[in-house]
């Protein structure tokens, strides 16, 4: 109501309001000046303004306000241009009253004139600044405006915040910046926060879009930040500098607006999955593959669970450094121990388990890029199968309470080497679960994680940024999708339900056609799909054919028997597994293939031990 009245005022009405305001202020200043100086022009009582000075001051105010344009200046520009003009007007009022004192009748002392001048200046400036704040408050609290979080409190971010402070359609609510010197400061009227709090900021402020206002950052840096933000569920847009837009009028960077709900094929589940803080509070926890997309999110959510110690392990020095630095910036007070090394080093894993008295192991370390593992089969077997065996054995020997394997839908009736290695990893965990007296072994199986390495979303983004084409393997290919935060919440929650040998899966809705995702992303970026029905479109979708080992449709279940859990969205699968003797023979075959680096021997082992796997002659020898 107030907003509608404010924005619908005509210019003549706004001018009339400001002129009336200045008239009231000058009379009030004249009254107060006489009140503060006993025996002044207002008389001894100080409650009556002398008509001569009232007429002179009001006339001067109306004439000079119109001449200087103070009644026409926008409130947003007042701080930069109007304060000096108001000072000139106040001085002119004082000078006029000084001249009036030379005329017959009442006189004003120099002290009275000085007080009048200062009072009018203070009241006029303060009133306009308060009006500016009120107008901004009205704009900010409009319900139908898009709410923006600006990532980058540098020059471009500040210029953007200033430009949008009274925009009709959007409103900036806060800054996020990586620079610790800017954090906790207020810039352009907005608080600057650390990136570690971005999820809370988005939820608390109902943010609709995150703007990357950091044009000096490299494309790779912006892409990494975009991937981190995507699972939050709001739009992400990269903004060029204002200098770039002026220098290059043809510069056109369109926002990527992806409907996450449509990509998932269902509603997001974060609100439906309860917290699990008590399960991990006070525990010593080991996360393998902590530098990856799943591993790093596990670390972030575990910090909120207040464990006694968080041990993070990864073979990538850069990935481990990045996640350790991010966890350190959270200032949680929880001990974080970075371990640089491979899960295939038995002595390292054993010492980590024993030295840090690990209670819970979350095993996320794996090679998961399907074409890469298809080409490098031996290393895929070494890491995903033998590495899992080493970590799972060490957990049992150290008396760890719970061990969780992060698995994949590609482990179900696999046709690829990557999927086969994950299926064998599941078999290893299930075998150990049948013989473990203390450690509860379980696994969590889910589909594609939006924004993770190897996901189609970052690939499509890059292709759209280059102007296309967007490549899809097959028009019929479908996949299950979930956000990284959903995947991790599932892992942590399912672990609290584990009884031993469990295979947990998530009710992920219906699989989503990949071509539909490609079309949504193209249109979400503001482009039209170029096809037979629209030959003048902007970006085409090209079909490249299924890659070696890739399936049209992924599955989450091997059998049809399902058991419920305490949460309706999480199911427990009942699946057969190899016997202890069969597992020993399997591991022997895998070790021989890996040690001899014999791809044919590896194919033979997978064909023998993994259901429905068939070695593909066209695969490149690893």
C-alpha cells in the first residue's frame, strides 16, 4: 500500500511535498532559534515568530529551493549533490534575516541568525536522509522483488549494490566475499559475510539469485564457485565489470536459470530429511576422498554435527588443501586433521585408524568418471576395489563402530568398468558385514549428483557459454538426479539406521531425460534451442551416441525386495552377495590382474564375478 502510493506520486506532487517540507523546517528553525536566545526577535516568550522574518525566510527558501533544484533532485542522488546546495540555502536564509534586521521593527542577533542557519541545515539534511532510508526500506520489504546475494564486495559488487538499491524488480540483501579483511564489514549498506555461511544466508534471507560480481577472477574460479552454489537451489549469474560493459557494448552474458526441481523430477528433500547431529557428536570421524564433491560436502555437514575430531584424507594435495582451508574458515573449534595419501596404502590407512581412534568411516574415495575409468581399467580396479578392501579391513581391525561406503546407481547390473568396480566394492562391504562382530558395515546408493565432477550440468554450462552445441549421448538416455546436499544428508541419515550389511537407496522420483535437462539449461540461459522446428534458434543439441560402458537407463535396485526404514524416503534393499570363499577367489583374480597390469585378465575377472558385465572389445586398453 505504502509502496504503491510512493511510486505513483507525480513529479509535481513530489515537488509540492518537498517545498512544504522546507517551509515547515525554516519556520521551525526560526522558532527554535528565538526560543534558544532569550529576548530575541520572537520576544521574551519565544513562542511567537515575528512575521517579518517569517516572510523573509519562507520567501528565500521557496525561491532558492526552486532555483537550486532541491525540490527536483532524487533522494538517491541527494547525498552526492544536494547537501552542498542545502548549505548554500541555509546561508542565504541567514543572510536574508541579517538584512531584515536593518529594516524597522524587530531585530535578530548574530547568535540567533547563526543558530537559525545551523538548525535549518541540520534539519533539512537529516529529514531528506531519513526520507531516503524510508524509501529504501519500502523497496527492500516489497514481497514481489527478487532477492539477490552478491558474491564479491569489490568495485563491481559495490556498484551493483548501489545501482539496485531502489530498483523495482530486485533487491540486494548481503555480500559474500573470500577476503577475510572485508568480512564482518558493512559495504554499500550491506553486511559482508564469509562464503562458509552462504547456505544459511540463502535460507534466512529467502535469496532467489546469487550474483558473481568478481569479473577479475578467472573463468575456472567462477566455474568452481558456481558448482559449489548450484546445490543451494537458487539461480547463479556471473556479472562482467561495468567498465567491460561500457567498453564492449555488444557484451552479452545471460544468466543461467535452471529449474532444479524440474531437473530432479521431484521436490527437493532437504526439508524432509531430519538432522543427525546426535549420531556423530563427540565421535572421531574419517572421511576418505574428502576433497571431492561428495567428500567435501560430508565434511561441511559433519562440522555442524560437532564431532570430536574430523580426519580428512585425499590423494590430491590441492583438493585436500582447499577443503581444509574452507573448514578452517568455519571457525568451529573442531580439530580437523588433513591426511595426504592414497587409500591403497595399507600401512597409512591402518595407522590413521589407530592413531586417531576412529569411530566412524565415511568412504567416499573412488574414481567415478565413467569414460576415464573405462580407459584406465587397471587403476580403476586398484583404487575402487582393492582400495575399498584396504579401508574396510582396517576399519574392522581397528574396531570402528560404523563404516559407510558411498556407492552409485551404476553398480546395479553394470555394463561399464566403473560400475563394475563399484559393484565389487559393495560385495566386499557386504561380505565383511556378515563376519564383523563390532563394526556395522553399510552402503548408500544414489544417482547423479548435480554439479559433481563428471556431472552433465557443468559440461552443459561450458558448452552453452561457448555458444554450443550441447552434446547428449542419446535422445532416450535418462538419469536420476539429486543435489549434493541431498546425497550427503542421505548418507549421514542412513548411517544412523545401519544394522550391518545394509544397502540404502533414496526414493528419487522418476528418472529425467538428459535431453530435457539440456533444453531447460539452454532456455534458462535465455537462448532458443536450434532444431528442425526452429532452424533460426541459438544453440543446437547434438547426439553423439552412447559411450563405451554407458547405459540408456540407470537403476537403483538389483532385486525387488525392499524394506522400510524410520524415514519414508529411505529404503533398505535386500540383495544377495558372494560367499567368503568366492570373495577370496575374486580378490585374488583382481590382484593378479592389477599387479601384472593385464587388461585381458581384468576383463576376464569382471566377466566372471560381476553379473551382466561383458568386456567391450572397442574399449581402449588401460
